[in-house]
C-alpha cells in the first residue's frame, strides 16, 4: 500500500446555506469524477487524502477550501464554474440586465456621444484595475 502523507483539506458546514452549497458541490464532484472514470480511492490518492475525505465531500458533509477545490477541479479537467452552473447563470443574468440598462441609457445619445461614453468607461476600468 502507498504510504502517502495525508493532509487536512476540509472542515464542517455550519449554516443551512453552507450545507446546501456543499451538497450541490458534492453532487457535481461525484458526477465529474465518475464521468472521468475515477474511483474515490483514485482521486484521494492523487490529492494525498484518505478516501473518506472524498466520500464526505461528495455527500456534502465537509467544506473544502478554495485552493483544494481548485486542485480537485484541475485533476478532474473541469472549471470551477462547472461545479455550480446555477450560480454562473445567475451571474450572467445580472450582467445581461446591466447591459440592457446601459444600452437603454446610451440610446439617449447620438453616436459621437456614445463613443465618448464607451471610451470613458474603458478609462474608468483602467483606473479601477490598476
């Protein structure tokens, strides 16, 4: 048997929201692990944890840290957004709503003024990001 030093990568969910989020993440982790043809033992070995850690994650019984989660999704060949597609859709819907509001505001201006506004938004982005 491999002698791999096991590491701690989890905690316990406390709030109902954490429990539900962990359940959703766990279901998706299990789906992608199985889709890749991996067993819990295989994934656990690659992560350097015990198989019970993977079992608890998939059942939503433990919280995984973001760095560990990134490591897991990397091993499964998926993106972190694949774990919670419902949340990604909500974010995209918010962006769509913002873009519609911005479009409606821009329609009040002629083309030259719109270009100035778009340039100002680009300049603002540069200032905010750097």
